[in-house]
C-alpha cells in the first residue's frame, strides 16, 4: 500500500525498540483496512524522552505507544491521564489532542481482559483470582480484574513487600501472600494469572503445582515467548482451560489504532497467525 504525504503517523517508543512487535501488528491493520498511514519504531533514549514528546506532535504524529523503559516516565510528560493510566501508574498509549496536548492511557488492562473474555468465555469472575508477580503487568491485571468484578485477588510475589504495596494501593479486595503459599492459594480460585517473566525464553521456569485448582479454573500466562509455556502445558494436561499471552499484546494495540487511524481494528485469526510466524522467524 502506498503512503501519501497526508498519511496519518503513529509509532512505538522505547529503548531499545528493535524487539517490538507493534509495527507488525499496526502494519497488518493498515494494510488490511487500506489506510493511508504509517506506524514506525522510535528508538528514544531516556534522556531524550521529553524532547521526543514535544517534537512528535509538531511533525504530524497523532500518537504513539510506549514500551520499556519509558512507561512510568511518560506519566509526567502528558497533560491528562485516563483513570486506567492513573491507577496502573504507567502509560503505554499517548494520543495527541486537537489542541496539541497529550493524553496518556494504559491499554494493558483492556488488552488483558479482552483476550481473557474471548479465549475463556464465562471465566469465573465471581471467584477469587491468584495473580503471580507484582510488577507493572500485575498492576494492569489487578486493575482489570477489579474492574471486571472479581471479588478477591490473592497476590503472590517473590518479594513480599512489593506485593503488600500493590495490595495496599488496590484496597481490601487484594490480599498479598507469601510466595511459598502460592499453591495453597489456588484452593477455590477460578483464575490463575502469571505476570512474572518466569517461563519466558531464557528465564528460569515457573515452579508451581496446580493440584489445588478446581477443575473448571482458567490458567493465563502473559508470557508469549514461548507461546505455550510449561505452566500452560501443565494446565492443559490437567484438562484446565488455558489462555496464552499473545492475545493480550494484540488486543492492547486496538484502542490506540482506533484513535490514531480512525478505524476500529479486529484481532483476527489471520493477524494472530501472522504474529506467531513472526515470533518463530
């Protein structure tokens, strides 16, 4: 597809940025919907972040995604924040408003819950959920689960004080537990979510037994390299429903694309297969 001088511009900002799959996702949609637009990687050093936020709107950018290590620094560089960005404490989507001001959003929670709803319809949101990890991804997952009406979140992290801080920030429905208690905390839970890097390619495996989980529970791993982690393989072998991490990445891209390019995109099987091939290449 040819890009004209009037093309709508967006991108993804990080340091480094070559690993990002976002240009492939947005590029697929731009081609599929025949949109005159471009989405480009933006390698921005931390010391240049403020300047980039100032310059990009002036050269026609409608917005951009934010990835590591800029998600928290971006909070201070936008004029307004959505409730999700405020509660999660990080920005991954910036939109340039008609007056040139910047709005920061966090679509990770949206992406997580949209993929969970689609992959495991009727997941047990009336029962407790066990969330493993207490980093940025866990903040987004906890926000999403509370918004969806989950009555109790059991939060286990290898460093207990970090889990306690996150639990305190989210109110009484979130309870921090010791990492050693993670398997006992599965009793009666309807959902387990791994938000740690354990099980990712090049990282140690996640050591956890699923014996205490009810037979109708759902196991979700936000790791997507590999696509089927040992945790998901174990859950599938037990007959539990599983949700991989790739769909969260795909769905979190939807709000920004709609704002910047004016078209509500679909996470199709064709897109999913395209990104899987990219991951395997």
